[in-house]
């Protein structure tokens, strides 16, 4: 049976896609259309033989890019489309079959993710036009964290801000934390374990997962809260905004820009947000690079220690994302900052577990895993599950 799902992650000027077959050993067709809306859009990707291609798209919009993507599917027709949607607010606790009501509900949540949800919806609209007969499913970054209890999702703010304006912690990277924690359950033979997961890419977040449910996570109302990231500050004193405004005369837009784009690893190092370059610079004695890595690792360890309060016990830690999967140095330093957690790192296996390889890196004690994330695979799985449930409800 053909159960390939076309996974679409649509940004304001880009579309990431993957055609995910249900058989894990069949190759995926995947790629990225970027610079959409400008005059020099292009599509890059890999075909079924694993060969890369680049195609100039000229003045393409989202619809034109999707048509070009369709041509690259080598005649393989998906049976459904799964859309990554960043913010589902409190309306969506799981994936949803897209219809006009669901689109309206996502639109109503756009105030919480003004940069992401409208772009995601543009992809939904173009895909519905191009594939009117295919079922389309919305898979939300926030949905996995809807299991957080109030003590974890409420800010200590006046109640009306939550009741009237939905101001609360939502959490993001839900598909990644869901995928790696389920995979850790399977690999660790625990069946519903208590995990701390660290997704460390350009965006970074931690999560406490118990019996397959997220109980707390480091990101909040927006993806700016929590860890120090590539270019994002993560947690700062909430008084910082008023201070910068009153003392330096900065506008809210400027503060937003600095905290989102000029901070984190880039801001601290004054060099780059790329962990590979920072590791190389630190080895050459660059003090900014050394400080950036130190703050980055300390903040991860501190966040994991804090999130351990959400769990009834701790079975282990999982690292994922570009840095979590590849940087043996970051993993070793984070684990070294948690001596009271009873973690024993196998340094040899840790240094060999790189380039997207799955591996167990402990030397006994609590389990330590490196698990390459698979957000596309998770979105495809949730899309299939949603459609199976719909089928059951109709019979
Ligand atoms: P995104 O969040 O944009 O999807 P990724 O998950 O791809 O990003 O992570 C990007 C980060 O992973 C960058 O900081 C990059 O330097 C880092 N990274 C990739 N490969 C390595 C490596 N071999 N060693 C250290 N860091 C790496």
C-alpha cells in the first residue's frame, strides 16, 4: 500500500519538503526551496539515487515552488500531506486533519507566532490548491507540550493575562522531543521511561518526558525562553527590556532583534553561531569562543537539573539536534556539570558517536543516548495516525 507522506515545512521565503515512504528502508526525496518572493529563488534537493540537484526557479512564489517540488517527486504520488505548524496554542493537543475550521483556528493563534504561523498557512493554502483531493494534516510544534501541568505552563503573572490573552508557556520542538523520547523508550527497553531530552541545534530546548508525555520544557510563550542558542539569548532578567529602553533608549523592535539575532553563541563569542567553528576557535585560544561554549553548556546542565524536578525518577538523558548529535565536546561538558546525577560517560564511545549516528554513550548507571532527530519522520507518522483514527471514526 502507498502510504508516502509529503511533509511540508513552509517559512516566509522557503519551503522544506520530504516525501517520506512508510517503509523505512525506501529512500526519501527531500529538499529546500529558498529565496521565494525574490527574483532568484532556487530549489535544492536529493533524488532517489541520493544525487543532489539545484534548480533555478527565478521569480517563484510558494505555489510555483510547490509545483517544482511536485515535479521532483519522480512520479511518486503521496497519499497525504503533513504540514509542520509552529504554534497550535491551546486549541491543538495533537495533529489535526485540515479543513476550513482548522485553518481559522491556526489563524487565530497567529498572534502568538506572527513570524511563523502565517507562513505555515501560506503553504497549507498553496498545497490545498495544488492537491485538492489529498488529505492534509497539521502537526504542531507545541502539541506535544500540551500535557504540561499548570505549575509548569503558568507564569507567575496576573491571572487575567492567561485567561484573556493566552499568555502561558507553550514549548516548541515538540516533534523532536516526542520522537527521541519514544525512540529512547524503545532502545532503552524501558517502555515509558523518565527522560530528559536536549534538542541542541540553532534553536535549543530541553524537555522532561515521563511515560511518553511532556511534563516540562525550557521554551515558553515564544522560542526565545530557556537555553542560550545560536543567536538567541534564552533567559534574561525580565527587567532587561525596561532597562534597555529607559537607559539606552532602545525600541522594542531593536531589543527583539538583539535578543533573537545577535545574542547566544554569536553574541558571546563575537565570532559565529556555528559550534564547529567555535570548537576550532577555542582550541586556538580564542577567549570569546571559550566563554560562549562554557555558558552554552552550563545553561544546558542547569536547565536539565531544573527539569528533573518535573520527573518522578530519572532513567536517562538524550542528546539530539546538530550540536547534540555531533559535538562530543558539548555532551562531555554538559554531563561533567551534573556529577550528582549518577551519570557515567563512556568517553571513547562518546567521541565516536558523531555524524548523525545513534549511540548509547554511558558506561553504566543512568542511560545516556545520542539519537538523531527525525522531525520529518515524526510528522509523517503523526499524519498517518491521524488519518487512521479518522478512518476508524467513520466506520
Ligand atoms: P537547525 O536548528 O537550524 O535545524 P541543526 O540542528 O542543523 O540546526 O544544528 C546546527 C548546529 O549544529 C550548528 O551550530 C552547527 O555548528 C552544529 N554542528 C553541526 N555539525 C557539527 C559538528 N560536527 N560538531 C559540532 N557542531 C556541529
